[in-house]
C-alpha cells in the first residue's frame, strides 16, 4: 500500500510540474500583447520585433478581410 501511495505521489508531482511549466512558458497571443501595449499608450513599432509586427498586421488584415463574392463580380444571364 505504501508503494502505491509513493507512486501516486510521484505521478501527481510530475503532473503538477508539467502543468506549472506549461503555463509559465506559454506565450501570450500577439493580439493580447498588442492590446496591452496600446492600453499603456506605448508604440507598437518600438516594442514589437519586425516578425511580431508582421504577424499582428496579418491578424488585423484577417479581421478586415473582404470576400470576393461581390454582387458586381457575379455574371448575369
């Protein structure tokens, strides 16, 4: 019985360590970081790297994406 308790405690310890480090090392999404920077009235250009700015611009473009299904592009019979 003692051996089962030891193994169970080892397993729980490993699971807690994995969850802790996964939370600690996970990156915040670029949108959330940009919102914090804007709320603090800082410059995105000075704070973000070039790759992060490119990723944020792709995010903004995806929000404003327009479809190509315009009524003007549909052929009438």
